[in-house]
């Protein structure tokens, strides 16, 4: 297992993409000790999720606050300053140089790890072209990983399919965190760059972010346990 992570369970981050904190509580209690790390995105953050982060932290869970900040540097600096005392473990910003510099400047708590989102896993090369970019996904991810490393960001969010490229750029110490994880046979939904949990772990990913395959499963605890078994077998 990677030296950066002590508890194998921490490699699986469950995305609490649900509309209310009551839905989130239900999933957290269903998963029990099967999950130790949760991601709160802005659907929930704007519906009481910031209080929930503090409750999860108090219960000993790890929390990834996925706000994907992106603004002028000064505003990002002030935003990250405000968020620094929440006790969360990870916070996302988009991997734009000004944004990343602003975030690093605003970090007021050393334990808060800043993750830079390179190219969303729902994008392929055509989607990037539609968005006005002249680079293929893999080239954009490589460029942004390099910029993140030189800026002092702690980790990269990308598809597990880009792990080799990113690891080559960022080295062993930075985190690679990958959404777009789909157990064999599960629906991709809007994700375009996917790998299975086992493939991602074998590629060298540190943390897998998994939402719908767990939270929309008929048996979320069973789904999480099966994914953890796959992670353990591949670690
Ligand atoms: O930053 C993220 O977490 C993120 C980045 C990315 O490139 N792709 C991506 O899917 N995500 C998030 O990861 C989660 C994936 O959820 P599922 O597709 O349901 O497994 C969602 O909460 C997304 O917002």
C-alpha cells in the first residue's frame, strides 16, 4: 500500500451526492465502519453540508470538501482562509495557475490538503474542444499536473486512466485522487474516462472517489464492501 495512507479504508472516498443532510446521514449510518472517508460536494454543502462536515470530523471520519473553487486569486485566497478551520482533510480547486496560487496562499491550516482538478472525468477530447481548449485530455492533464506541482498543491484529481502520466510528473509524494471509478458492469452515467477500482489501485492511485455505484445501490453497504474487497485484493 502507498506509504501516504495508513488505513486501507481511507483509499475509498464515498461521494455524498445527495440533496439533504438527512439523506447523507442515512447513507453514513448504512455504511457504518465500511467507509471512513466522505466527499461533500456543493449540492450538499449549500444544503447544510458544512455543518455535516464538522459532525463527520467529530465522529472520526475524514472529509473531502469538493467545492472546486475557481475565481480571481485574491477571492480564492480569502475563500480558502475561511474554509481552513473546518477540520476537513481535502479541498478542491480548479487547476488554473492563478487559482492554485491563491489557494496555496490562503491555506491557514497545514493539515488541509489542496487538490487540483485537472480535466473533469466527464470530458473527452471533443468536450475539451467544445470548451475552447486546443489540447487533448492527456496533454491538458499533464500540463496542469506540472503547474500544480510547482505551485505547492498537494494532490491531483484526474481520471485513473491518467495515473501513469501524472505520477511521472508529480512523483511519489503528491496524492492522486480519481473519480470516474466504475466497478465492472456498473453504469458509467455521465463519466467518460473510467476505470474499475482494481485497475485504479493497480495503476497507482492513492484515493478513489465513488458516488453512484454506492449511494444509488440497492444495498450501499454491500456495494461498498465489494469495492473495498477489490481495493484490498489490488493493493
Ligand atoms: O472533484 C471531483 O470530485 C470530481 C472531479 C472529476 O473530474 N470528476 C468527478 O466525477 N468528480 C466528482 O466525483 C464524484 C463522482 O461520482 P460518481 O460518478 O457518482 O461516482 C462526483 O461527486 C463528482 O462531482
